[in-house]
C-alpha cells in the first residue's frame, strides 16, 4: 500500500488533529498515552474498519467470495496463540506486567486447561459442523502469508515497546474484524445451508464467546473476551510512564501492524472483486 491508497493515511488526512498527534508523538513531543489511545488510535480504528466493512459488503458476497474471506481469515487464528506466547517471552525481562497480560491472552486463545478450548479449534470446528467448510490446512494467499510473516517479525523484536503498540493494534481491531467475519459466515450460511445467526449454533457460540460481555468465558467482569484483551494491552500505552514504555516506539509498532492489517483487507477485497468479473 502507498499513502495514496492507505486507509490509515486517509484518516490522518481527514483528521489533522490526529496527524499532528502522531507526528508529535513520533518526534517525542506528544506524551499523553491516554489521549493517544482515546482521542486518536481508537477512533482511527473505528473509522478505518467501518470503511473496510463497507468495502467487503458481506450481504452482497457470492458463495465463492464469502468462502475466500472465510478461508483467508482463518489463517491468522492458527498462529495467534503462539505469537502471543513469543511476544510474552520477548518482553518479560523488560516489563513482566506486559508479559503477564500477553500470557493471559495466550492461554485464552490457545485453550487453557479445564476452560474453553483453543479458539482456532472452536472456529474451524464450527465452520465444519455448521457449514461443512474445511479450512484446516488451507494454504494462504500471498497477502495473508505476508501478514502472518509481519507478525512473526514483530513478536521477535528486541524492542518491547514496539511489541506493546503492535499487539495493541492486533487486538484493538479484533471486535471489528469478528463482527465482519460474523456477517460473512452468515452470508455463506444463507447461500449454502439456508441458515444464519443463532441457527448456526456452533458459530453463534464462537461469536458470542468473543463479543458478549456476560459470556461465561469472560475473565474480566463486564467485558467480553475481546474487549478485555483490548483494554488489557491499551493500559500499557495509557500508562506508558508507569511501565517505562517508549511511546514513539509503541506508536511505530501500532502503525506497522494497523497498516499491515488494513492493507491485507484491501488486497482481499480486490481479490474478491476479481472473482466476480
């Protein structure tokens, strides 16, 4: 992606206050972690993902287009738990509190013993049982493989603050991405088995597990699994001074991953449109 077609750059152009905050932060002149998260990064994600959802237009997808998205979106879920584990190992000597939060997320994603199974196992199994769709072993498209590779480079970074910001970006988009994926699988269900929503019982459980504030799998009272992951990592940017997080490095990591993920969606959108020609 280039500044001319990047959704992140489009947001910065539309909201000069955020552009000024981003530039100031990277130059060491904007030092409020609370303002960075609440006034700039969280609104940026909301704005960008509303546009991604509009481009995907889940309700208008054909069966092959919906299957494309489902298969490609399943890939990162295979690796997220191991990425969280590696990220925790990379930061533990610098910030044990951040390592603890990443490990908590790792156990949730990877399937803590005696609790909910690994999320990828739940998701891939739900696709198979509800839709007859096998994603296990799917070989990813180049843009998906690149996204996975960029995360692999990130979690092995020697800069803990970069990892803090980058994993905040990874988790901060999770609610929006899960909602888009739910719309896509509902569309696929309508087209293939004439069912959607709660009629897809296993997929419905999977989505409620991630999005419902009162789900039994939630470990933070009043917050869904995904909301707790987001806020759990946001606190290290909000309280950067307390945790000795370098804010410019954290913002650099955030931008690296947010740009990567939005570029990935744009490339999938282009691939889906080419299928319809």
